[in-house]
């Protein structure tokens, strides 16, 4: 039987009610990393809207790893109860709660989008900013802070933060975890040759550059329940000559599968400013299709997937196992309900009884 957008998707011990997920999207609305009512309503409304998977935004494993001072974090035990309030609500609506664990690396300590005129402006110390770190001391852009190069001992400390954050995510009730290794943040900046000029065991060769990712995944994977999905988001191309490539991503995906990773979330770019990315409808879907078939691992497609028939076509033709929507879900939390009508699966998503009169 062929799969379609509203076919259930089973992985490990969980089953998504459909192949639609909410992509992690920063809300820049937390104080000291703590989720609040905004996050409950933002994530909860999309569970009400019918998505099968709801992934909380990039959540920093240490305060220094936040993109902005207003980012979510899970770097202390006090973060667990407010997250559990959110995961409980998501589950009650029939969706699976997921979280993306992250470290912003050299792209940290920047103003929230609505607090700056130019993208990526660094927050100074006197306004609550902090030191940033990376594989070397090359800044992401002229507006960003100059990072301090991490020593091997400091790398191990950050990896320990990822391990502890994984334990907290489990305690907070999340049932799907994603390691954020994309978009120019810390993990991506290690594996891309554009940002990693190290000469020790974490730089130089392909094997050395991917070492940070593999070691971190290995630590996290030991703390994550075997019956729950463990996934990784990759930037599958830097989109510039001499950078990370799709072929590199296939090789890394094969290694990650050996480490027990269940799915690759296939994004791209983010490691250099103004990369010549050919943005268009479904422009990143070829990444998920290639990795799915070449690395023999489940994939999620993301990036300008906006229409129900478009998303259904991706699943039906085996180009991805899931589709993750970002901006379209911001515009319409009830996109899955509308898509079910477009692809002639009207009964696939139950309308909440409180809203039935508006949909019938």
C-alpha cells in the first residue's frame, strides 16, 4: 500500500498520526531560557491544528549556546516543569512532542529579530551579551562577535551539556529528540571546511571534522530511551564551492545511522552570509530524497513546502518520510486540517469538538 501525507508514521515506540511536523522555529520569547505561556499557545495550537509532530524551537544546552538572550534553554533543572506543561498539552491533542537541542556557537549573543535593523547584530556585554565560542576564531559575519577557539577540554564540557540536556528533555516528557547540527551553529561549524581550520583531531580531514557530531550524538544517544526516535538536522549543502556538499551529507548520514540515529532532517545553508541559495518551492527536497535512498535512512523534508498536494506528492513518491513546515504553520496553525481537504483525506484529521461547527 502506498504511503501518503495522512498515513500514520511509526518509528521505534511512537506513531505519528500523519506525516506532517511543525519545524522548530525560534520565538525569541523566553527569559533565562524558561518557556512560558507564549510557547504553550504557540506549540499547543499547532497540535490542536492536526500536525502529527510538534518540535520545539532550537533549545540551548547551555546559556552561552543561545542565539539571543530570549531563546529557549534546557540547561537547568528548573526548566523541566514548564516544558512538561507543554508536552502534556501536546500529547492530549493527539500529537507527539519533540525538541531540538542546540548550541549556537559563533552565531550566539545576537539581538532578537525585532530588536535589530541588520541581521545578526551582536549583543554587547553591557546589554546582556556574552562571549561566543567555535572551532576557531573566525566570526560568522562582520556584525557578529569574534569567537574564542574551543580547546578539546572545553569541547568535552559542551558535549556533557548536550548529554545533561538530553536527560532533562526526557524528564520533561518529550518523545522525539533532534540534535541541531545545521544552519551554521556549533555542530555545523565543526563539520564544514568553511568554518573549521583546526589542525587537531577536530579539524582537517573529513573524519576529524565530523568527530564533534559523532561524539556528541553518541553521548546523547546513550541517555535517550531506545523506544523513542533520535534524529539529527543537517545542513546538507553550504551552497558554495569548497564547502560542505550533499555527498558529504550522505557519508555523514551513513555514520549517524551506525550510531543509532533514526532520521535525518534535511535542511541547508546558514554557515556563510548571503550564500547563493536557489530558493524556490521545495528547493531542499532533493536533499531528503538523495539521503533517504543513498544512506538508507528515514528523512524529513523542509523548506517552502506550502500546499497540501505538494506535501502529499513528496510522501507518495518516496522523497521523504515526513514533511516539516515552518512559515506556513505560522500563517495557519490549522494547515493540516486544510490539507486533508485538499488531498481528499477529509476524515484523516479529527476536528476538535470545540471547532466542529466552523469546519462543517
